C-alpha cells in the first residue's frame, strides 16, 4: 500500500522553523528577563573602566555587551557573525540585549581584548554569589572542590595534523639512514619527531606546545576548579615549562605539569575567596605528588587522589637506619651517600641519596660523570639506585581515608563532574570551530563561558529547578 506523503515547499519549512525557533527563544528570553538582572553582579570598577573608555556618548551599554555573550554561549552559537545576523532579523533579541542598533563585529572583538581583567572580576563576583546558593541546595556538594587541567586549542597552523606528520616523515628518514649505516640503534622515531616540534606557535608565542587531552597540540593551558555541582570556582591560566625531551614520555610531562600547577592555582583561588572552605579535594592521578598532599593537609582538606603508577618505582625500595639514612636495597649494611639538595621550581626541595658503590668524577671535557662499581646493580641508571626524600614523603600513602573504602570510591567517581563542566565550557565557545588567534580574546571567551554557566545556574535556581542545577539545555527546550 503506498504511503501518502505531504508535499512540502520552502515556505512551509521556513514557517515551521521560524515558529520552532521563536518559541524556544522566547522561553529563554522571558526567563532571563524575569529572573536575571546582569547589573546586580557587575563590579563598580567594571563600569568605571568601560565608561571611561567609551565616554558619555556611547552607543552600547555594558549590560548589552554582556547579554550578547550570555545568549551566544547559552545557545552555543558558534560565531559572533551568526548572532549578529540573528540580531538583524530578530527584534526580540535586540530588545533583550539592549541594542538600539546592531554593533559591528569589531566592537565585540575590542570588548574582549580590552576588558579581560574586568571580566575576571565579574566572574569572581558570580562565584561568591553562587557559593551561597550552592550551600542552600546541597551543603555536601558545595564542600567538594574538584580540579583538572585542560587546554584550549588555539587557531594556529601548527595545530593542523599535517604539521606533525611532516616532522614524523623527517624522523623516519633519519631512522632509515641510521639503520642502513648501523648507527644509533636506540633512535626513537616518535620521540625525535616530538622533540623537533617548535615550542610555541609562530603566529603567537603565548600558545605553547603541550601534551593535553591525549594528544600533542598548541594550547592555552589552564587549571579549572569546580565544586560538586560542576559550577566553575576558578579558572587559572597557569603556565609552566612543558618542554619535551627524548628522556620523558608525553604522559610523564603532563603528569609533571599537573603536579606543579595545583598549588599555584589553589593559592590564587583562596587569595580571591579567603572565606571559602572545602572538606574534600578530588583530583586525578596527575595530582599525585607529595607537595600537593602536604598543601591540602595544611588547608585541612581531605585529598581524594588516585595513586599514579608512574610515581611508584618497580625497583626494590631501600630501608632506613636509626638516623633516617636510606640503605642499599641489596646490602642493608651499606648506607646510601648524600648527594645534595634538589631544588626545582614549583616543587619542594628534596634530599638526594646515591648508591654507596657509585662516585663522581670528571671526564676529559670537564663534565661530572658517575662511575658505578657494583657487580649486580639494582637499577639501570648509570649512577646506580637513587632515593629522593621530601619532608612529607609519607602523605601519599598515609591518607586519612583508605583508598579501598566504599566512601573513597564513591567520592572519587564525582571527579568526572569537573570534566563534564570543562566540556560544557568548550561547547559554549565552540572551541573546535573557533578562529580566535589572540590569547587575550581566547581567555575572555573562556571567562565569558564561565560567567554564562553561573548565570544559567542562578536562572535555574530562581525558576525552581534546583534539583537539576546544570540542565542548561532545558532552558531552550
């Protein structure tokens, strides 16, 4: 039996789409208009900076510019150009934003590049405001701090996959030459290609090479903290040396960055919000470092951090004598030799002990080398077994909550909330299709996305849907 079909024309499609679009837009706009007054959250310093910049004869208010980006992010509109086009079409959108006429796109670019610090102040104002709401909804979830590292991929030529493939082809050519001439048998094709990649993008030196999100790329690195709801509490564009070498695997370098970035990020957070307190800290294995445990212990925050197997050596562990000197694992009668203090930026000082059967000497070039006289070394290192001790080296294992307990495992599962929140922020700014080159503008985009998330949380709470505090898509359904 033939299926009867209704003939559609372009007019029908356009009418139905317009009806669907306007119905959803009006729901969101009416909710925002009823419950949100953005001027309640804008710091006075932001007003001063904005109006001193544009003077009294200004065409666009500060509130209208912020409303533009809130709408753009909540609807995940990929570009300013598309929303500007919609503003030309929709009088409702123009009225909500507060535009008497539609601004040129350069106006929005200047706004992001000139008011980064003020956007940061607005964001932290909202963090303070939403903290009280979070405690009212759930004191347990608001007592959890979750931190993760991520990177926002920049629009640079080096992020094209073909760029790395070109370096890989060169490395394979070298590998073939070495093989044909019986040279350098330990040559690693991938590690050499990675080491040859430039440390920063040619068009923007602030965008640096990093191993984040499971692959190499040129990112704006950041440390993002949320509470148990997934509400962003802090965005820290912390940077550290993340250079690649032939001796380290990419994941090892990422772990090193994670371990070093936590304390500076949390110090910034608590300096801006000194009255904030948390009961639990949730982090992945990248934060498994002695310094982090000591810092959290000092802050009276219980760490829920998985052990990183890369931080645990498979070599036999040395014992200790009565005065705390480590002993040779193969012969406990031999104390290891003190070899000075290791001082590294972003980490606690460590005491270095060497194998008792190794000693230093200088070669013909005047460089210091180690000579090992052990017949049966317990380590492949040229200088034998090394033991580095920090003052609080036992914090990793002596946790206040056992890692095999049910409560620990349930808390650790909440860690993914932060990852989902980061994904939501990237969805707001459409990072995969973003063509922002300027780092200041990219940082502003991230902060505006976080501001939009907190505004949406306030809106959902005031609308009486606090049981689903981050169900932002329901606002447009």
